[in-house]
C-alpha cells in the first residue's frame, strides 16, 4: 500500500444486498479434492435478483482467492459459507482479491469487500491485485471512507486496528501471486476499449482453473486453458443477439463472446468442464445457452448459477 493511503485512516462497510436465498443448483459432477471454485455471483449489470454481480471464489487448502467484486459479494460469500459449510468464505477469510478489469459491475462492491469483513473480524489487510488503475481506485475509495474508519478506530468501537487496510497493486500480465498452494497468472484479453483487461489462471498441484474475465473471442483464452480442468467463460446468446439494435450489436461484438464463438473457443481450448458465467440472456435461459454452445462443442458444459460449486 502507498504511504499516502496508510496515513489516511479511512474506510467503512457498504453492505450490498444479495439475492434472496432460493434453491441453487450445484455442480453436475463430483468436485475434485483440493482446489474448488464457488460461484458467488454470475450476474451482469442487469438487476436480476437471483444473480449477484460477478464474483468467483477459488479455495485451495484453506486459502480463499476472490475474483472480481460484483454487487453483493460479501453477503453471497456468507450465504455460501452457511448453506454449503465452507468456512473459508466467512468474512475473516476474505483477504485476497483479483480484478479482471475496472468496469463498475466488477468493482461496485469494492468498498464492501474492503471494509465489511474488517467490521466482521478480519484482521489481515486485504490484498488487491488488478490492472493499471486499481491502486488509484482503491486510494479514492479509502479517501471516501476516511471519516468512517477514523470513527471506528477512535470513536469507542472495539474494532481491530489492522483489518481496514488495503494493499493494492497494479499488475502487468504474468505471475501476479504465488504461495505454497497456488500460482495465479494474469493474461491480457480483449474487452472493447478497455486498455487493460485480464483473465486469470489458477494452478495448484491438482487442478488448473482458467477464468476468462470479460472478453470478446481471443486466442489468449485458448492458450491459457490448453486442456485445463475448468474453464469459466462469459457468454451471450447468439440467437437473441440478432434481435438487438445495431448499436448494441456493435457493442457486444466488441466487448463480449457469443455462444457460437465460445463453442469454437472451447473446442480448441479442450477444458474438462466448461462453465458459462456472466451470462447475457435477452429472453433466453440457461438451457438455451447450453444448447447453443453444444451445437458447436462436444465437451462437457454447464451454466453457472450463484452458489454453484465446481
């Protein structure tokens, strides 16, 4: 963290409302031991009450790595901890975050993830890794919540004195994190006009998991996966796309990946399991998206749902 941010005693919890608890489908095959993936949010900017904003947890040997901070991430993690008995998703464990890019739907819960777990007994500073611009965004959030942090630290609340801090790092593509459990590698993807957007590879002793982030079709995902155990890839309905206005068609073609395009990517990438996430339906549903992908892809594919475990 920069010395300027350490000096500014800042921050406070913004608890974003998660979707009401309903029956959530789980993975369709047994989860491998070791590294697990929990879908905390598979939504988009559309206000779907059944899908929180984009956020994924990778859990390996008791360590929790969060990818993206979509709306509701802390409460969604708490729900997964309660309903699936995953203690690694309780607030004190939410201390490592990797951002794919800085679009608002992927970052709107950054204040929540920085400050709420602190109020709920996280003592470790949160570590935030992301593309250039991440440090500035975190600095500004800390400034915005500086009065709250000061009151919580010095106003009589029995708060710990360390868990509010955020250590933000602007990263370039390559290895951005490594410990005895997992190596995390960022790779550049093509997301419209964004100068820096990343996918991530999570490699442990037993599994290789690749997350596309937001991207139009790119060989970078194919190369990153290359037979990986699990590929999580964003997708929109190719059928419903044709009903969109020309302006929206131009936008989505530049920023995102259609079901037809994803089928071609997955065929080349050869994941053991393809999980659709950050789905854009426009009137279609999960079954329709899976059908569209499977029309051009013979491998295993499922549509991700909030709280799904893989």
